[in-house]
């Protein structure tokens, strides 16, 4: 499961949540999977959302592509629309435009694999990859 590995104040009432999502988290016996990222406090308003690729996503098997979206259960791409993380060597993908208020919202990341399921329900089919989800937010 994705775990927060850095949370810190960034400025006057601006906070950062940074969550690493490794390839081993993607294990669903399906081509789509949604993982919890972080639940922001009541009154939180997201100012910036970024997917920061740390390690190339790759698979020596049947998965030929992978995209991720960052959002909520009701709106999977509320913060970041489908972004390709498969085979890329590096990249920072920012949310376009203004982001909606996210008061107490549970932020999630949805992955979509092409060519095969993410795994068998317990073990991943992917061989490598990780990215950070970076959220800058303020509490109003």
C-alpha cells in the first residue's frame, strides 16, 4: 500500500503531502486498480498536484503500457488526468489549471494497464517502477 514518506510545512499555511507508490502496490487481477493515497484534513484546499516519476515502470511480461490518474472515488482524474508512466525514464506531470477544493477528501490514484492484469490479486506482474504523488495544500 502507498505510504506517506514526507509531510512538511512549505510556507505560511501551505503543507506538502508526498506519497511514494511502488510497482509492488499494483497487484489486482484486473487491468484497472485504485489505491488510497492520503486523506486531507477538513478545510484542505489542493493548490498543486504532481506525479513525479522516480523509477521507470516496466514489465518483461505482457503489460505494454500503464497510465495513472489522481483524484477521488467519484472523480478519478479530479487532480491529474491520465498520465503515461510506462517506459518513461523521468518526468514530472503537473495538474493543469486550478484544482477544486478537497475538504477532508480521500485522494486516490487509479492505474490502468494495457496488455495484461496488474497481477494475480496478491503479486504484481510489473517488474519495476515507482512515482511520488506530491500535493501542496492549505487548510482554510
